[in-house]
C-alpha cells in the first residue's frame, strides 16, 4: 500500500480493528462505530478502511475514530495528515463590528491560509 493519507488512516483502522478483535476475527466496523457513541458512522469507517475516504475529516469524526479504535486523537490526525485543532478561536469583541460581507472576506482569507498550511503538511510527509 502506498503511503498516502487515505492509506495511512486505512492502515490505522484495519490494524486497530484486528488488535481489538479476537484472534483471527477482527472487531467489526459496525461494532467500532457503535463504540464511537455516534461520532463516526459505520459507512465512514468502512470507506476509510477500504481506502476510499477523502480524509476530509471533521473534528467530531476524528474524535469518534479515536474512541472507536481506542487510540489517541493525535494518532488519527497524524494518520490523516491533518493538523490537530487548537482551542476554539474567540475573536476580540471589536470584530463584532464587521458586517456580513467583511466577515466572509476574513473567513475566506483564513480558509486560504489553513488550506495552504494543510497542503504543506501533506506535501512534507514522505
């Protein structure tokens, strides 16, 4: 299997399912999804396990995968090659004055910065 983010995350899922199951019988994807307490669906885990997931995971899904597989959320982010989020960003009160169009402009700029950062992380990994 080549070393792409989808494959690294798939390898983590498949390996942990095998480790959490019985000898010769990995834990089912359905059981793993149940363990996530609704944070990750059976279908998302299945797509990841077969290497067909886009790796565009939300924080909730990353947390769900971590719980389902009994690994740290950091391992999930590392395998998916996406940065772990920092704390929730609370804008200073003075930014409440921005109108909707200005807020969209700031959000678009921030999204472009984050996209460039994430691409750099993906490209930097072997």
